[in-house]
C-alpha cells in the first residue's frame, strides 16, 4: 500500500506535464513538413540533419532517408579522411524522387532550393532513383566537387580538369564510353602529357588520379592539390614539387600504368 501510495502521487502530479509533452510531440511529429505552395501545388518538405549534412526531402522520399543519410556520412568520412579536410559548413543535400526531377539549369536549381527552403549556399542534388542504382558513387562524385571548391578555389583557372577528374576518381566508376576513349588513344599512341590536360580531358584526368592514388597513395593526391594551390608558374613545377620527379618521368610512369590497367585483354 505504502508503495502504491508513494508512486500514485507523483504520477498524478506528472500527468499534466506528460500530457503537454505529448501534445508537443504529436504536434511536432504531425508537422515536420514545411508546406509551400508552388505552381498551384502544395509542396511539403522536411529536413533530416546529420553530422555533416542537412537533407531536404518530401514525404514520398521518406523511406530512403535513413539509407541516404548513412551513405552520405560514410562517403563524407572517406573523402574527408583522404583529403584531410573538413568542409567549412554543413552541406545542404536536396533529395528528389526521380532523375527527371533533378534541376537541369540554374533556374530550376534555384526553384528547388526555394521550395525546399534549403540554406543559401552550394547544394548537392540527389535523386532516389540514382541512389538506388549507385548508392555511393554519385554522392562521392558530387561531394568531391565541394571539397575541391574549398581546397583549390582557383581550380577553374589553374587546373580546369582537376575538379571533374578527382570527382570521378572518388566516384570510383568508369563510364564504358570513357574506357573506349582511353584504350583507343593508347592504341594510337596519343596519350596527352599530364601537364597539358584541359577541361575536356575528363577520362585522362580520372586515369591520372587513379594512377597517383595507386603509385603515391592518398598523400600523393593531397601533395598534388597543395602544389597546384601554391600557384606555381607552370603545371610542370607542380608535378616536380608534388612527386619529386620530372614531368617526363611522371608521364612515362603514367603510361606504363595505363598499359597495365587498361590494356584490352
Ligand atoms: Zn562532376
């Protein structure tokens, strides 16, 4: 009896607090969605924060959100460790349903950012459709671009091929049409020198970073980015500084790697 009497009293006293806490809980779980009318249709968005991302999504994508959050953090950890860099701020990641929902131009991207109420900075866009097919590689690719923006802000001017090349390297997948280009050039002996690569040499850039990782490890990639960031007079100087070899020897080793890795067997 004593025990019952003791427990009954605080329970009753707690009840009003419990009810108000429940009301708050029900209220907040019933409406995590920010509603916004757009094009005559109401779009509802919610946010899932993780350590390094704020993921914006609509109710239809709720079933993907845990897997996307897990994979995004896994990819972030891998790239951040390889490049020894933490992004300056949390990354807004906007999740849509299908590839056709992804923005195709600046205007569409802006409309999606406004609708989702994501913060005003660079964004990652991801479709659940692509995520299901290639969970890690597309996130790794897009996230690498963000790391390059911070590590090599002058990449467009100093080494325009680097951002796409490093993104493809971390994405880890080789497009079959690009493999054909590499093999074709090897057959015809027309592999360009690394210091002459341009923005359109996507496949060569990808191969260069695969080579650097295989030959010098992640540290080699970091040293090369640091050498490029140093604003050296020529890209040949960046090769000498990063790898301690002449561009001629570097290119010879790269070609030898290509023959081993990409020879048509
Ligand atoms: Zn890219």
